[in-house]
């Protein structure tokens, strides 16, 4: 029974399904959607890793690569006064 709840949670969390939608599916169809969603997420992860060469895509902001503040914020201090 716990496996069924895990499927409901997975479809809700990763697929955006409602509990009622997951519950209403025939068992074999729900299992297919779970397997297919797992495959999709793995394919997307692999694509992201191959695009970035497996390295992290985080960037540290320094003085030379920080975005400029919006014009309306220029000349204000951090407390907004």
C-alpha cells in the first residue's frame, strides 16, 4: 500500500498531478506514467549534464559581473530611506 502512496506523491510532486487524478487512473496506466516520468526526468538530467560538460553551472558574482541595480534604486541606501 505504501508504494501506491509513493506513486501518488511522485506524480503530484514531479508531474503536477492532483491526488484525484492519480487515484482515478487504472493501476497499470498509473505505473506506466510513473515509469515514463522517471525516464523523462533522467533524460533531462543527462541532457543538462552533457550540455554543461558535467561541471557545475554556478557562477560567483564579483564586482565585474554583478548586474546593475534598477535606475529607480540608484542613490538609495540599503534600508530604502
